[in-house]
């Protein structure tokens, strides 16, 4: 008797799997690079798999995921396309919004917990205090993912009531001009354009200090927010490093070269250097996730994260960003002349991996400040 096959329903936007979204990213990564941003329909797919509710408070219908769960998602996206991973990483930025008044947050999330927030915070601009808020004007750089955002933030100067710390003012996209001037080789698809605002009044209740005291009492919002901001960017390079080493292993096991020389995998130097790079990348990754989970367990237990542990979060972020770049560099060097062609994956990995360590959150100065904290010496302001 012939058994009637059970047909699975087609995958729709309502039941997209994370694996399917990764396939879509792989198919469209060249499109992202050419457009210089990740289109809104791709952002909608990220919403469907929880990227933009990962840092939404549970009280407003979000997931408020433990950091390591979110970081692993960004790592996997970045292994497929670093620009998509970088844009998706800002799903974590909703932790900042937890410093807003609860009524403001309720308004933000009233339609959905899936909220896309992007910001151009620097250079911080003066804002005139007016009844009920601030009159905001100026132009801000590096607003990654701004073309797909539901809400935008810009940096304005604080005052005595913020202890001199700058504020982020929230604006609806209709009130902001996106100046499309993102013209780079690495992470070209992030759409990190500039934001321009001309005389928009932002109510005071729609401003907050980045990393300020949260009004939401859930574990995620007690996790060090500035450290988390560094982690979500650093993990992009963890994904790129993983992709480059996997590609090098695949190429090394391939056919002999055009000169008839042995396969790359048959050469001792190739095997040795790949093995060293594998060990270095995995070691950096283990350190990164170890301190992440330790810090989150601390806040879940109801305790503040000690300064030295917070410093380790910053240190492990810089270390993993550089370890990812080093893995890509090793894979590139070992790949020979085949890696110099523009259409090869290794060219893309090199361009992408060079960018995250350039970020101010991940530069060499972090080593100095982390070392200072570990030795009970004050670091530079804002490090923790």
C-alpha cells in the first residue's frame, strides 16, 4: 500500500528558521555590499528570528536574552556576512533604552517588542533647552543600520542633571535626514551613513544617558551596557575569523596547484599555521564567552558586576576582535596568489576583519585600561 506523503507547509515570514535566514544572507551579501546597506526586508527577517526583541524587556513582550545567547547569533550571521552581522548586532542596543521612563518605553513597544534602533551619537552636539525638552540640530556620524531603523538616536550635550554626561535624543525617522556618504571597502554593507537633524524638539522623556541607570529591573539591564556594546561588535570578527579558517581548510584539501605542486594540505607549513590559528581563535573565543557567562550569572544572582570582571569583558572583546583579524590574516597569507583576486571569499574576509579593531571600543587603549583596573589603578573615564 502506497503511503501518502505528508507535505510540510512552505516556510513563510511567520515561521522562518534561523538557518533559512542565514541562507538568505549568504545569497544576498553581494547585494548588501553594492547597496551599502542591509535592506528593510532583510531586517524584517531578522525580526522574525528574534534579533530585535533580544534586548527588549520581558515586561514589554521581549526576550531579554542572556548576552551569550545573542552573541552566538551574531557570530553565526557574521560568519556568513560581516555587514549583516554588524547591523544585526545593534539589536542589543535596546539595553540603552531601559534608562528611559517606563511610560516612554511602553509607547515605544506598544505595537511590537521587535524594535530596530540605530544611532549616530558622535560628534555630540549642543542642544537648546526649551519648555519640555531640547531643540536638536546637527549632523552625526556612523549610524550603522539607520536605513532600516524604526527609531533613531543622536548625541546631545547633557548638563548638571546628567553630571556632564551626554544624552541620546530619540527621533522618528521622518524627522531625520540620512546623508548617504558611507563609502568604504570593509563592512561596506552596514549603511553607516550620517544623520542630519534641523530644529526638531525632542521631549525630555525621550532622552537618556547611554549606560544610565535602568528603570527596568531585569537581569539583562544590570549587565554592563558599555561592555556589551563592545562585545556585540567584537563578536563579528569571531565569525569572520571562523569563516576564513574554514575556507582555508577547504581550499587546502582541494586539487593541486597549476604548477603541479602538492596540495596545500600536504605541506607541513600550511597544516602547522592553520592549526596554530585554530588554537588561537578558539582560545580567544573561550575566554570571551567564559567571562560573559560569569558576568551574567553575577547579575542573575542579584549582585553587581565587579570592576575587574567588567574590565575582563572589555579585554576579552578587544582580544577576540584582534584574534579574529589575525586568523583571517594567517588564512590569507597561506592561500597564495589565489587570495588576491577580488571575487574570492578571502578578499572579502580581509576587508571585513580589518574594520572592527579600528573601532574606539576595541582599540589598543583598551589593553591599557583593562590592565589598570586589574592593578587597582583608575582607567580612563567611561571605560567601565
